[in-house]
C-alpha cells in the first residue's frame, strides 16, 4: 500500500537546502523531509527530558528518590 502525499509551502531557500541535502545523501526529497521531521521530534523530546531532569535535580529529595528508584550509578553521569 502506497502512502499518500500532499504539497507543503516552504521558502525557496529552504527548499533549495533540502534539495541539496537530498542530493548529497543520494536520497529523495521526501525521505530527507521525513528524516528531518523525525530528527526534530527527537530533538524536541530530548529537550523536554533535559528540562524535566533539570527541574528534578533542583529538588534534592526528589532527585535522590529518582536515583534510588532507577538505581542510577554515579558512573552513568546523571548525578
């Protein structure tokens, strides 16, 4: 089963960059856009996790409980 497509509007400079990235990687533009979307989703998720961990670290009791609950070792670099 094939996937459906749609048209999106982007600035010409953005389109040119996406085409260049696609060309350099030997992939189709649609694959580059899919990869970029997935990378953005992962980056935003990672940022949310980082912020949540920073907040948790700010509460020493909650942080200690978190560390104990997940048995996180100092060598893991989280403490």
